[in-house]
C-alpha cells in the first residue's frame, strides 16, 4: 500500500508539472484559440521577419506569420510588371478583422533598437472595406541598414583610395589655394584706400539712385496729370466698350446682307445675266476705244493741216484772209447782197 501511495503521488506530481509546463507554454507563447483568418502581404525584402514572428495592431498582438514564400519576381501578365519577390502569409484573429482595411499600412519594425522584428499594421480608414479572407496587400519594405553600411564602406574606401593615389596633386592644389588666398589678402591690404573710395562711390550711387527713383515716382506715378491721363484712358475704354456692341451688331447685319446677296447671285440664271452684262460692257468699251482712236486720228489730221478743216485751222494766211473778210463785211454789209 505504501508503494502504491508513493506511485500515485509521483504520478500526480508529474501531471501537475506537465500542467504547469503547458500553462507556461500557453502563457509565454501567447497561444490563442480564437478563430483566425489569413491574408497575404507582398514585400521585395521583408528584412528579418521569420515564420512565427508576431503581427501587431497598435501594439497589440493580433496574430503571427505562418509562411514566407519566395516568388522569384514573377511577371504579371496583366500589368507587365514584376511581382514582389516575397509573399508573407499572416494568420490573424477574426475578432480584429475590422481593424484591417484595404488601405491599411503593413510595415516591419522592431521592439526597441535591437529587439525582435515583427509586422506592424496601421489600421486603415473606417469608411474603407475590410480586407477579405485571402486578400493581398502591399507592404512597406524596411530600410536596408546592411546595404547602407556596405555602400557607405565602399564610398569611404573609394575616397581613401583616391586621396592616397592623388596625394601629390591634392597637396599642390592646397598649396595653390594657400598662395591665392595670401595674394588676395595682400592685394586687399595694398588697395584698402582705393576699395574704400569705391565703396563710398557705390554708396553715393545708391543714394543718387534712390533720389532718382523718388523723382521718377513723383513725376510719373504720383503725378495728378498721370492720374488724369489714366482716367481719360479708362473713360475712352468705357466708351469703346459701349460702342463696340452696336458696331458688332451692324457688322453682323452687313455680313448677313452680303450673305443674302451672295446667295442671290449664286444661281445659274443670275450668273448668266452677270456674264452677259459683262460681255456688253466689254463690247461697249471696245466701241469706245475705236471711237476714241478715230477722234484722235481726226485731231491728228487737223493738227497736221490735212483736209479742209485742217487747212482752215492750221493755215495762218487763210485765217488772216477770213479775218479780213469778216472785218470788211462788218463795215460793208451791203456787199452780201450787191456784187459789182
């Protein structure tokens, strides 16, 4: 009976120890029996995330990372763009699903400076739909401190190498810069009085410029005459604006009349009449030209003394005889009726 009692006690002790161990595992592992749902987050580089890492919303653990899948940068046949390299599967408790929206921000952070990395979810807007079961979101890649350190080291190494290989040229450059600065200081010291005079001249020029600006402002800006001119311009503009509308109306009426006239003369019968009238005008012009040519020929014959009229007009002796005959008839009109 004693041996049996000891075995029962040992068994009870083992069961208690196993219960305490299980409770410790549940408490320390934060194992939850709440219903869960899964979503996916894509990264190009998820940093130090690992399977089992915590997923938190506002600092509260809401799930964990179940799987990290490397996709190899597959091409999307729809967008023709490379897909993210890594897809992370999250297992979240169902009761926190309302905090995960389609515009939520997923990013990797750490607990403290050197703590364990986990995935933080910044809840989205309340008016946006919730991320459904199996939904895919795009995460923010964490900063690559390792790459930054590597590139910084490479840059530092390159700088040291350049300085080492060009030590002579750098020394000569600094020597030349030193000589230039020293020469500049000596030049300023030698020409200090001249530079002072130049500065005084510049100051005087600035004062004169201020006076000139004031004078110009008083004459062309604050002058009442300029104000009156501007008022006249405003009045003229107002009058023009007032008269423009009637002018535009008259111009529209003229254009309408021209359009009606164009439509009137655009018919075949009107065009035939116009062509006939133009032909008559052309024939009349030709007759006028012929008549003018004949008249010009007659005048030319008269000027040259040809024909009776030409002889009478151009012969001076005949003109004198006719004049004498006329004078004689005036004094002796009876000669028209009596002949000796």
